[in-house]
C-alpha cells in the first residue's frame, strides 16, 4: 500500500498542541491520522 501526501485545513491551536503531544510521546502524527480514518471506515462498514 502506498503513501499519499495531502493538505488539510485544521484549527491551528489544536494542531500545534497535538503535534507537541505527539512529539513528547514519540507518536508519528500521520500514523495517528491513518488510524483515525481506518476506525471511521470500519464503523461505517466500508472496510
């Protein structure tokens, strides 16, 4: 499965705080977004 670069528009304050949280906890931000999308698709019965 390949990777895709995307542009998103998000709340700047929330993004900055979450990015800091990820850095402090050795979390890769893009992988967390992958997990979120996968969970949403599973809930919708799409995968």
